[in-house]
């Protein structure tokens, strides 16, 4: 199976640098929870790709 990577999500607006550096959950900003890789984002009008992390808060908010 070929190694395919998804294109990064394009983000509009301002984002905390801690969230972009993977020091805080990208969704809720938590820093004191276990964080895991959540993909990549790029800010609109930029070419820098950021690897982001999550604490899993979005999965809890999603309907089953």
C-alpha cells in the first residue's frame, strides 16, 4: 500500500503559537493532559506546515 499523506488543514485567523508548536492541544489549549499527534495545519497565506497535537477533546464532543 502506498504511503499517502493528507494535505494539511488550512487555518484562517490567529492561532496561539503554543498550539502551533505542539505544546498545547490545538482544539482546547490544554497543556496538562496527555497530548498526541493530530495532523498538520498551515496558516492561510503561509507555506509553513505545523504538526499539531490534541488531548482527544474533539473525539469526546463528537456524536457516537
